[in-house]
């Protein structure tokens, strides 16, 4: 295997892993290595990372493919903020959930107590029980009318199938054939604010997103100072592994909030190209905007024109005395179909019904 063949093979392995590196990126990679030391593993790693990766989602796939292709451990560098497994437990108030999961096995009375309690004020044991209750949710996807008609026992007459049936029977009259349009699951997009002010709810909302993503076609992105797409991470069957992978992929967890800028990135990168078109878009945020509220208003108007429905879920909306006075939510409200609360298990169940009815 020549050196160039090795580079091309590595690029092929990256494409199989989901990294969209085209011929131009491969040429740039080969040119970069030509100016470096091909025998240096660090040079190969950084040359490939800077030329073959196009977006943040590519980095974990690149690391895995690099390790598999070149062997050994990838060079150390500012690639990802490490998140130990205990991080998720800390976000939920501490460990002990495994030990207590047996005795927390869904007593009906406990579920009633948890139903209306604010997630931010739950004890560690209650949060462990809440995780089980969220995992037990059964989302039903919203439906849309299919574009193509399929054969059916009743509906509109299908002349083609009827004629073919008559020809097959030698010209004898046959029962008329019918067709009608069915339904298909409608896409759902979940945009979750993971800034510092939403930190008490972020873990529960990501678990909620994992349940939804497992039940219907769903795209999930986190919003903070930047946009991070975590649909692939949340597609894993195991909830703990999915949450750990998603949290590790988010570089601005518990940081600031620039809703307008991140929604613009979402629309430019994915939403305008089809992800948000005729979809039910749910935005989880408390509306604290550090950026320009006018930009947020413009992007929400743009999102509303693309989507079938836009639902804003605010954890504070269900509390007594709440008024939507934050700059972000004031700018966005004219372009939102419904403003819902999202601070408790009961409000999340209600949200599932609203998504299904949208």
C-alpha cells in the first residue's frame, strides 16, 4: 500500500463513518501532509482534523476512524471537553440511582407526587424515579397526509388497477379497485437550550428528547453560545450511553445563550434545506437572550414560515406569577403557535399530546 493509497483509504473510512469529506478535502489533506512529517502521527492527526472535518459533529467520528486506521491512541489536544459518567449523576443531584432503582420501581403513589413537582427542586432519589418515568413515556408521532395514494379497499376508483384486473380475467367484469392517500409520521425538531439558566432542566429534557427520538423521526439540537446537533448520539438505544455521548458532544454546556445566532445557524445549515420544513418544532428555553433580540425575532419568523407548528416550552411558564417579559421570549412570541410549561413530568406529558395534535 503506497502512502497516497493509505490517505485515500483513510478518507474512505471517514466517509463510511459519516464524515462528508469529498475529493477536495482529500486533496487538501494530502497537500498538508506533504508539507509535514508523514512519519509523525501527530502531524497526520492534525492535518486530517483541519482539512477533512467540516463541522463539530465530525470530530468524534474522525477520532474513532483515526484510531481504527492508524492504531494506537489519538494525540492529546483540545478536542472535547471530557465528561465523566459522574457528570450526569451530578446534574441529577448525585449518584446512588442504581442502588435505589429497585425500590423506586414505579410506585403509583410516588408517580402522583412527582407529577406536578418542579424538576429543578427534586431530590436525588426523586430524580432517579423521574428518569424511570420519562423512559416509560409512550410518544405518539404526529401524522401528515401522504403525497402518494396507495391501494385500499375503499376510496377513489383506481382505473389502472381495475383495467389490469379485467385484462387478467380475460375481459370479464371484476370488482372495482380503489386507492386513497394514507398518512405518514410528521418530522419533529427539538431545540434544547443547555445554557446555565436551563442547567437544572437540561438532563431531563435530553432524556425526554431521547424518548421522542426513539419513537418518531426526530432531529435534536442543543442551543447555547453555539449550535450542536445531537440526533446521532440520542439515537442510541441505551439512555445512559446516549445521554453521556450527547453531553460530551456539547462544548457549551451550562454556558451563555445566543438564541438568535444559534437558530440562524440551524436554519442556514439544516432547517432551510428540509429539516424544519413542515415539521413540528419545539424550542425549550427560558428566553434569556444574551444576543440581539431583534435577530431572534427575525429568525423565529423565518422558522415559523418553514415549520408546520412552532411550540415554545418554558420551564417558568407554569409557575405562579410568571409573565413573558424576558427580551428573548418577547421577541419570539409573535411567531410561536403555543407557549407551554415544561417544568414537571405532567407538563412533559402534556407536551407529547400537543406534539401529536399539531
